[in-house]
C-alpha cells in the first residue's frame, strides 16, 4: 500500500524547529514504512532567511508565516516560533483552513488553550501539544488517554529544565547563578526571554496545562501562584543540603475532593534526598502523578532541548496525519470552570533562613514572631557567627497565610538584616 503524503508547514526554525526538520529528514522513510505516512517538509517560515539558507532549500524558506497557514499545498502546520498573539492568529487560521496543528508553545496553550481546543473540535481536526509540557517526556497523551478514567489527586514535578539545570550546577559544582543560566541558554534549554524560566512563568504555564487535563477544567497560566528561583542563594542550597534536602523548583497541582477545589502553584521547594525528585539533575524533568487507583506514577526524561522536544512533536505529527486521513481527531472534551484554592489556604512545613545580628536576645525576638503567628518551630540552628550570622528555621505544618504574616513581621525587626528565600517542604 502506498504511503499517504503529508506536507508540513513549519513556522520557526530555531532550537526546536531545526531539530524537528532534521528528525523528519532522518526518519521519513522509516516512518513511511511503519505508519504509512510519508512526511515532507513543504515550507519553513523564519524571520531571517539568510541565517537558514545553509540548511534549507530556497523554495522551502519564507518569511511569511501567513503564507504557510494559507498555502493549499500544506496539509499540516507545526508552530515552533513561540510568542502568543501572532502564534494564536496563525493557529486559528490554520485550523479554519482545515490544517491540523502541532505546537510546542506552552505560553500560548496556557493562555488561549480553551479557545484553540474549541476551534480544533469545531473543525474536526487535531491540535496536539505534547511538546509544550516537559519536552521529550510523553505526559499529555498518558494524562489525556491512559489516565482518562483515573481520579487524580495530585500532580507534582520538576517541569522546567533551565531552572533544574541552574540549581544542579549551583548545588553540585558551586557555579554562580549567572554562569549556570548562561550555560542553560547556550545549550538551548532556556526560553528566548529566560525570565520566563527563572521567575517560574514557564513552569506555571506547564502546570496549568497539566491541571486542565488532569482535572478536566480550564486552568490558565494567570491562575497559577508562582515564585521563581531568583531569590535562592548558594547559601540556601548549602543549608538545605546539610539538612538532608535538595532544592527544586516544583509545579504542584492538587484536587481536594471534599471541596472540589484545585490548587495550582509553582515555587522553590525542598525534598528529602531520598525522594525520587531529589535525584533528577541538570535539564531533566520528572513528574509524579498520584491517582486513586493507579497509585504513584513517575514520568522522567529530558524536559528541554531541541531533539527531545522535536521527538514529541514528531509523534504528534504522525498521529495527526493518520487522524487527518481517517477524518478523526483527539479531543479534551468539555473543560469546566475551575474552583481555585487560594495560595493563602494551603499549608506545609517551611524552611526559612534569616540573616541576623549576632547578639543577645535575637533568638528570643525572632521566635516571638513565629509564636505570635502560631507557627510552630520544629528545628532551628545558627550558621556562622558575628557579621553574617544566619538563623535557619524548619517549621511544623503551618498555614501559608500565617507564614507570610510571620515573614512580613520578621522583615520589620531591627535584628533581622535579611529574610532568605522561603522553601516549602514536600514531605511525600
Ligand atoms: P527559538 O530558538 O527562539 O526559535 C524561534 C524560531 O521562530 C526562529 O527560527 C525564528 O526565526 C522563528 N520566528 C520567530 N518569529 C517569527 C515570525 N514572526 N515569523 C516567522 N518565524 C518566526 O525558539 P525555540 O527554543 O525553538 O522555541 C520555540 C517554541 O518551542 C517556543 O514556544 C518554546 O516555548 C517551545 N519549546 C522550547 C523548548 C526548548 O527546549 N527550547 C522546549 C519545549 C518547548 P529566526 O531564526 O529567523 O529568528
Ligand atoms: N525553557 C523550557 C525549560 C524549555 O527550560 O524547561 C522546555 O519547555
């Protein structure tokens, strides 16, 4: 049986787009033999043609992304240019022209997902985005298909490769934050504006997409409480390490069955060295899904970088091509409006480092603040003496609102010279 030819229009030929085009060229014959789909790179849109002339034929390259989504000879569109408004318009146009779309754009899906899914459903074609969450790790499809009937309680994980790489380099090699970030950018892990990585916004986009699928509701990036890693210092990491913990930037989403509320958050956290997430190093990602019947499932792999992300895109492209030929498409079904749990209603144990004056009465003044806010201290230690002395507190389980009120009051104490990065403890 002859393979069906599917002509792909690719928008973007950067880290991910170039890796995808390369993979298609390498794998096209094997894919045709195994799946009956002959993939052809028909068009590639970029901003600057000169920079891509060496790797792509002149008749494939264009600077006109609109032309790609309107081109009647293009069957399917891969969007890997990033950004929100222009990408949204291009994807809507491609879908309305009957072309399935595969995208790696989490910022877009986490903002306009519901509108785009509805447009794809109306057109009866695929909008697939496995690559948008955790690069090369298959996670969206397992959540959408394999775990469709599973009541999920919590999804927790390292969903940003850049920040995990930075924290690993700071923790293991004593690298500075700046050097580790520059290296992550050079390796193609970081977003074009790395603020999205280090401030937790990229992770927030991903965990909102995960929450939407896991709990069947429309959670958007703006619903996510997010803190990044910019306040975490080498000293915070060293203290956590000495106490037997690893510092990780985590995305967490939980469903409270009793209230029906969904909590969605991103923040630095500490996990015990025995926790499976503690050994996830460099740009690797890992996500733990806790289901009522399935128990804990862990998904692990390369969460960033051209080739792993391109691999996810390629899988989606083959599925969308087969579906196009059958007149079928994948759907997320109806996403309800979420009941969101405010961050202030969450609770956990906390690790809080403070830089203080080293003189009589300081401990009394500081612990008095914890007591006034009903935050119970599990352990405390002093690190260093004289100028630059640090007090480190590990609390029992406490409410977020109480902990934040405690921090605000600590900041006003004369004897506290600096309040360090707050680290939430993930116990299991
Ligand atoms: P990138 O290296 O900056 O590449 C972006 C590409 O898009 C470039 O080729 C650029 O053209 C092209 N482009 C930008 N605006 C365009 C426009 N208006 N018209 C035509 N072409 C345009 O970005 P990337 O790292 O590949 O990321 C692409 C997408 O994948 C983003 O949504 C990102 O969040 C997502 N993603 C990235 C990774 C990763 O590890 N990098 C992983 C998962 C998902 P020029 O080359 O001419 O400038
Ligand atoms: N900048 C992202 C990261 C790319 O570092 O995880 C993968 O989505």
